[in-house]
């Protein structure tokens, strides 16, 4: 019998189903399938039924729908067609039914109030939205009224009425004072649900004139304020206590109607002295637990999510020490319609039956009505397959024309529900959604689930076959699920193979193949064992696994079901866990977990740590060599070796190393054979034929290796055919007419017998030739002569000895010798990208003409002429190689404004082919390099002479030179920048009308038509007077270089107080450095004396010549008391004082020359002071201003900062020096 059943949720590989589709036909959630199937419209998004809009913003009425084909949209307004094309303020979004009503550009929201409904329609039906009622939000002002002061006797009750304007939606009410502080509320004073402020009894502290009621309208984000109300509390008689009376509600009973699902709010506020306490009870029942809350000091009872069971009488009791009063509120819970069973989409095949069910409840019970494609079903086109029976539509023997969208409307006096549900009749041939050749992998003896997700209408029949031409699968060993999945409850290794799923219905048939692989389970063949270890000892847990060779296992160790401690004492090996220097905290359970992609196994063991007994000092040493080696169980290809371990010398033997000697082929040479753990004293050794074996054993512990044991007895194995063939077989020609076949010969013990030779065979590939073979001696090369040039050959080399041949060898492909290529690349084209980069293209040569392995193409290129100098020089050819079969390449590093030639050649293993015809190309102009030098000579009082050299690389035709210069004052500030353009044929310039005794900084660069090149900078100083200079003389310069510095010394003849400049070069660049060596004590004393004299003279000039520079004013005011010279504040025009702290901030970032008179590389001499200003401000919540002022001046390195600062005596001294 074939079994069918549904798959449980735990088998996650099965296909999902469309949750909203019911009936005999399930549509899988496959995106490609859903895109192809026809579907009636479905409303996916719409605006709420009651839609209050902001009158200041555009109105957006949402209506989104999906369907196949995509639906079109139309609207009704107040029950009639709404033609949006006739209203310029109304647009519909593309591919959508959403309306946008433009209010912000002149429209009025009130004009568009009404009831809107959207219809989405395609060829299979029409869906409709809810009736969307559009209303504009309103926030009216308070009506003008004259409020009289409230005079109240202390202890009496008081109600301050708010009576807010009627808004849409209703406003939120709160009471505040003139300072915008909320009025405190308590059991005595509180706000009612209607917004009034209730006083159970007034106290003298209630007297105030600013009780203000505010109404906040959230939709328009506005707050309206009522005129302040004045309350005056007087005490003209003794205050008497009063028993409770209710301020709201009035009377002894009242009624309340609330809708199911809403929040029920009941309120009781009482007057009295002392202030009454409110308590709530439900007559004949309990207040609902978990849904009942008390608010406003228990004056308000709040029950959320009310239902019909919450109907009844609710009593509030107000009580104080003088008595009590109560009020009974009769609550009736009505219900707008709510769904019991909403209609769901129905997908049917032609000829099938189905039903649409629409069941709703409410109080009163709602009326159910049906529509078809938005039209009442009574006047809709007749469908013989459809029958309406109250809240159910029955469909019998449907056809494709029966497709439609049906609407169920459930309504009563409190609201309505509208649901769309389509009937989609599909006739579709079978489709299989599971990917072809999908691979399933399972572990042996576990279930295998093979998917065959399908769709068709009518529903297809599904059958399974094993193999492409196998018979249909039947029997109890298979389970066939309704969704097409084949389940093999217990998969075995022989279950591996190809399975074919076939789906068919009356419209067609389709099949799909999937692959099943059954893997061996993962097993732990040696589990960790219980261990007892002494403290500070070493312990090891083994976890040796066996797994399917195609699965990659990962091994993880846990301690007490948690990760191992992050401790270097824990060493995780391939098959073990070792813990060094064990401590008490290592006690616990250790678990080895092995995971693969398909399964997981684990094993655990307990470690117990005990105290170590005191022991005398132990001497550790290498172990003694093993002895008594014995060979047993001799076979042709194996033997068993056993031995007795030597003394381990207080350090456990960790492993034994077994070595062998081949006395027949390599006597006296010992080779590594294998190694075993230190607990093992026998080993089964694999042997090769025709070897005279001797064995020896070496013991290893933590200290080192023992001496080798004495050799075992010899054992000569029998001869046999070779087991293997030579490796690394290659066929590469050394000449155009030969083929050199090479291989790696077998080693002596690999020959397996005497008379080792090789059978070399070859034949031309892709030609029906017989193999040509030759038997050669024990060599590693054979040359085949007379071959065609660069032809592929099939090659094989087989070993043989006196007993026979090795197994048939595998074939390799080789080639006969290469020759130089015959043809040059054609159609060489050059595209100049910029002044230094070009791209070269060529056509590839035919592969037959390469006559070898194509290695690539070489591009030879060289500069013929520099176009700016019109001179030729030695031709230096450059070569770029492009690997593989490329047909283009980039040529970088070209010189601008130059003429180049290039050619292209193809390259194979033999060499280069002929060159293509030379191709000439020219690079455009670029920007020049910096001028080769800039000298400043002949300083006078007001002039300097500049000389320069043209750029080493003009990279084009020079058009001009640009000279910029600016003065530098004594605080290293830069003055205004002057720019001069100089003709390109000039090489010197005399600058006149300069300031005397002033330092200038010069920036000099050349220009071509492309732009300006890099600049060179220099500094110079005009002299103070016309005294004939005494030129200094420097001789005997010596240097001594260290790793990070150099000492430079010299002899000097010339005037005193000279500044010395040292020029030195670093990595091809030359930088100027100023080094002042005047650091001797006598020099400093002399400078101080000179500075003091000059200071006295210049103070007088300083005062006379000062014209508003920055200096302290306070002292001058004290001396002259002249109010007219007091500075005026910029903000308000009042007089004040300058601040020494602000006006005398240092303007320079650092001294031009450090205090140690050395100059650091790359220090800037032209740094400016960062300065700026700006204002930040904000208002606090209480209206107070919070301001912050910050200053920062932007750096302007080239433009002049004309300082108003007068020359200081110190500056004058620096200039003099």
C-alpha cells in the first residue's frame, strides 16, 4: 500500500503555502509562479474609514491594489463618479490608485470633504475599498466672555468650567498658570473628564488670579487659551465639616453606552470636608481583573477592551467621617460588527465546487449583504454556477468566466465591515517548482525528504521513479505526501541515486530529477575516559572519530557544558585535549563534540584532581633506548615489530619512532617509517617488495630522544611487479623538430624487483595513429626526433621489472618543440589619453602562426623627440609585456609634449615574433616642472635682483613665469601678496620700490598653455643702509654624520653678528636651513646692551607714530584722564576698557627659529594665526536665551594680513641684527 500523510512542521524543507488561499487548489508562494498566474484585484492598502486631515497640508487618500494583469483605478465621491481629470488640484499617483489633493497651492480642504470609495479593476473582477469619510480638522477660538471673580468661603466646593470650543477631533484639556506651569492636582483638586476643574473643598492657598484652561488640537498643532479665571477664598466664619455630595454625575442614577473593544471611563467627583474618598463596585459581580484601572485619584474607573459581559450596574461611593453618598451608573455594551468568519480568496479549477462564507456578529446583530465586482449581487450579471444562501455563496461546476471579486458587507447602527474575496478559476498545466537536480544529503538510517513542489489546475497527480528509466516507486518503504514530497523513512547507502518526480493533469505532464546522497554517520571510536590526576600534573583526553570522507568534521571541547577556559595550559590537538599543570579548578566534566553539516555526536569524561604527595627532587633525563626487538607474523607486505621500552628516567615516554634500513639498495642509510604513542610496544608495519629490511626504535620523552635501539634481524621481502609508475611525466620539445619526454624515476625500494626499466609510449593527439613505444633502461629522459613543430602528443611512461609491468599508466599531454612566431600583430592603434598615458590596441595573431605556447605580447616604445627642444637624444627603448591573449595595454610614464614610436610583437616559449610596423604618436603639452633655480642677489635699500633657470622639464612651450612675493614681519606674519607675470624669454628681474630692511618671501613657477607648474620658494632681505658690505669667507668645512644627525664645523672670516645658512640635500631634494650659531654668552650680553639702547629710542617713536594699533589703554587713561580716547564697545556704543588678556594674545604658533638655534626639517616659516568669530544661540523651554560665542579666524596663507601693530623694540632689534 502507498501511504500518504501531511509533513510535520519540523521538516523544514517543505514548500510554504499561501495562507489566504483555501479550497482544493493551493498556490505555493513562488514569486515567479505568482507573477505568471492571472489574479483578480486585491486591495492591499487604503486610508482609514474616518480620515481627519490637516487643512494646511495636501490630502493623500490611499488606495493600493495588486492583481494580474495590474488593475486600473477609479473613485466615487458621495456615491457618484469622481472625475479627477476635471479638477486640476487632484492627481492620481502612477501605477496606483492613491489620490493627492493639492491644498498647499491654493486648494481648500473643506471643499473636498465627503465620502470617497476606490475601485480596482482588471479583466477578472473589481475590488472596492471602504467608504473613506474625509473631514478637515478644526481648531476654533474660544468665544469671548466676561469672567467674574469667584469668591468662595473656605471649605466650600467649587467648579471652574472650561467649556472648550468644539473642535475636530476634540481637543486635549489641561489647566496651567501664567508661568505655563501645570496646576497641582490631588484628591481635593482634580480635572474632570469634561475638562472642568473640581475643588472638593477650597483652601486659602487656592486663591490666585491665573487659573487658565488650555485646549490642544493635535491635528493642527495649535493650543487655544481661555481667559484667566480669578478665585478668592475668604474666611468670615469658622470652617465647618461637610458630609459628601456628588459634583458629577448628578442624581442617584445615570446610564452609559459603550462599544465593544473600546475603553469604558466612569467618573465620580464628590465635594465634602474632609475630602471624600471614592470607592467603586460592580453590583452582582466583580470588576474584571487585569483590565481594570483607577485614575485621577480613584475618581475615574477605567476598563479596557470592554465586552458584552461588562454590561451591568457600577456603583461609586464617596465617603468621609461624616457620612457617604453613592451613584449607580447602568452600563450597556453594544457592538459594531466584528468578524466570526471573514470571506477568504477561493482558487478553483474548471468544474470544481466551492463556497464563500461571511459571518459576523454585533449588538444589534448585523445585516449581511453581498456585492459582485462592487455591484449589489441582486443586480449583478447572472452566473449559473453561483447561488446565494444568506451569509454563504455556493459555487458549483465553475468555469473560467466565473472569476470575480465578491464583497461582503456586515452593518448595524454602530458601523460596518467590508471584505473583498475573489473567486479565481484557473486552468493551468502542471509546473514543478523544485529546482532541477537539487542535491539532498542525509545520514544513513535517518529519514530523507525529497521535494517535488508542484502546481497545476486541475490539481496534478504526482508519481516518483528511481533513476531516469526506473519503475514507479511503491511499497511501505516509501511515504508519499500530499504536497508531492517523497519520504524515505530509513535511508540506506543503496538509497543513493537519482529520483524522478512526474506531475500530470489533463492539460499536460512534466518531470524533474533530484539527487540523493546517503552519508556514513559520524562516530567517536575512542571516547574520553575518566581520569584521576595529581595536582600540577598533566592529563590528556582522547577523542578519536570516524566520519564520512566527504564530510568535514569540526571538534569542539567543553568544560561543564561551557567553553574551555581561556588558558594556555589547555592544548587542543587533532584527536585529544591536554591540560598542563593541572589545578583544583580544572576539576569537572569534559565533553568532546563532533559536528558535521549533517550530524553531531558527543562523549564526556570526568576529571578528578587530587593533591600530590611530597616527593624528593627528581632528576629528569632522556629515556634509555628500547631493546629486545622482535619480528613476527612475516607476510609479503607486512610484519609485526615488538620491543621492550628502556627506563623512562622520570619523564614519561610520549612516543616511539620506528626507522628502517634497506640493506639491498641503500645500506647504512636509515629512513623514517612511522611512530606510535608511548603506551604502545608493538606495531604492524607495511612493507614493499624486494627490500632487505632492518628496523630500530627510538624512544621520545619531554627531555628528548633516546639513542637508537640495536637493529632488528633482517627480513628480505619477495619481488613483485611495480606497484606504481613514474611521476611528473612531461613532454616538452627542446628543438622545433623533437619531443623530450621526462619523468621522475622510481626509487630503489619502489622497483619491487630486479631489472627496473621503463616503457615510453607516445602518439600525436587527435590523429588516429597507433602508439609508438620503446623500452629504456632505468633513466629519466627520452628524446623523440623528427616531430612536427609544436604538435600536441599523448604520452605515458610505464614501469616494469623482471616480474612484469606496473598498472596501466595515465596519459599526459605534451607538445613538440616551439619555433619563433611567424606573424606580427596587425592594426596597431594608439589612443593618447593624457600627456603621460596612452592606450595601445592591436589585433591578435592567428594561434596557428604562434607556433608555441602563447605567453603574451610585448610593446616596444621609445621617445623620438622632445617637441619643445626639437632635439634628438640617445634612443632608450622601453618594453611592456602583457600576459595572455590581450589585445590592448596602457603605456604609463610618458613625457609630455614628445614624439614616440612603438611596435608590438607576439611572444611564445621560444621567443618573440616579428615586430609590427612602427607607429608614431605624440603626447600633448603638460604643466612644467619647477624652475631649475632661483637666486636673489644685489640687495639694496629698496630693490632685489632675481635670477632663475628655465625648468628642467618644460613639458611644452613656456608662455610665462609667475612671481608672487609678500613681506614677512618680525612675528612671522605674511603681508599682502603681489603677483607679477614675466615673459618666458626672461631669466632675471630687478624688483624695485621695496621696503628697506624687510624680509620678503618669493614664490616662482613657470606656465604652459595647460597650466602652472610646481613652484620654487626663496626668501631675501633688503639692506638697512648703503654701506659697502664686507663679504664673509668660510673655509675648512668638515662634517661628521651619525644615524639621525650630522655635525658641521667651519672657519669664518668676516663681519661680526653674521647669520649662517647651511644647505644640505635629502633624497634628491635641496632645502635651505637657517642655523644661528650666535649662542655664546658674550654675544648674548652684547645683544642685550644694544637692545636696551635701541629700546629707549624706539619707545618715543613708538608713541608718536602709533595710529590706533593694539595696545593697553587702561594705563593711558589713568595718566591722561581723557574720556575722548576711551574705546567704544562694538555692540552697544558704550565706553569700556580694552582687555589685556584679549588684545595681547600671542599671534604666532611658534618661533621662526627654535630656542636652541637649530632648524628642524619641514618647519614652516610662513604660518598664520588661526582666528575667527561666530555666534551660536538657542532658546530654552522657559523662553530664556542660551547663547554661546566662539571665535576662529580662517587661515589665508597667500593674501596679506595687514597688521595694525606698530613695530616693537624687539622687532626693531631683530631687523637690525
